[in-house]
């Protein structure tokens, strides 16, 4: 298994317009999440990353929505739109202070994506929700990383993580996977055609090749088992009563039984 740690500084996009067909990806993610917002309850919703910041959460009953962008976004004019500026792998938030965490295409552009998930797990309350979206390497979009003139371009030059690997990370942290949906069965390069063959392919792939979607959306719930202390059962120690064994003197017994000479 390849290490998740990146060996160079990734280029984190500050807007969906910087990605190929970014507006199409954004619309697909918002359409997938639309029926889920009413199922999330709490007081605080945290959007981690500049791309997460642009996802609409207006249907969510959680009114206090905060976005945290990386310090690299300051040079791209995003400092004014973000509520918190800080490192995504070292969130300036208290432990167990957030009800929902949204990480939209954050792992692909992180130096240590596993640590980013651990930070989201740290700030989540027990039974809180985490939403992760990203590019599926086992898809038509993932094949762009094998094409020589594309694998040097963003975002195909970044490290993609399969949904199975992300779910393994979440399982190790005690999350329960609620949903794993795929969308956009396309290479996401150029203009997405709407002719008859393209529509037929997307309909066929959506029905029979669901796992090959170019974009995945994973929703998980943080499970924390309560630890009930078991009180020790105090027992009174039994008194030690030594067993008395009579001493056997062989010589004395023999002398008692011996008759005197007549």
C-alpha cells in the first residue's frame, strides 16, 4: 500500500473554477447531499477547505456554519471569505465542539490526509457526522493520471485515494459508514457532451457500473461506546485456620506396645 503522506507541497485550489468542469462537480455533490442535510442536527457545522466553503448548506437546520481555509489561501484572496484561517491538519478548535464536518476534495490536496481526518475526528462530538468527497481513482477520471500529457496537470498530478481506503481510515477511528455514493461517470476533461451516446452511457453506468463514478461522497457517523465502570466486589478474606496434624512418634508408640519380660 502506498503511503498517504505527500512528498511535495500540493497545489490546493481555492475555487471550483480552478478544476476541470468544477461547476459540474459542485452541482453533483450538492445534489447528492441535498436529501441528507435535514438528517443532520446540532449547533455547529464546520467546512474544512476552500472547496468545502463554496458548497451550499442552506437546507441544513444547523444555522451556525463556519469555514476553515488553509493559510495558503491568503495569497489567493480567500482570506476575506473564510471564517477561520489555519492549518487543516491542526484545526484551531476545541475537542468535541462540532456537530458536522465537511471535507470536500480536501484529502487529495493535503500533505498528510490521514492526519486531516484525525483532526476532524478530534473536533467532532460523539455521534457527529463527517462528509468526505473526492476523486475516485478507479474511474474514467482516475485514468487521466495514466495519460502522459495530463498526469502533470492539476488535479490529476495529485494523490487520489480510493473510497475503500478512506472508509478503512474511518472504520479504524470508530466511524459507522452511512452512505457511499458515486456520480459523474465521465473523464471530467473538456466539455461534458449531452448527445445521445453520452446520455446513454451515463444512464447505463449509473445503473450497472455505480462503483466507477468519478466522484464519491462518503457520509459517516462517529460512534463512541460509553465505558461503564465495573465496581469491584469486595470479599472478606477467610480466616486462616491451620490444620492440626498429630505428631507420630514411632519409638514411643513401639515402647507403649512392648510388654515387659516376665
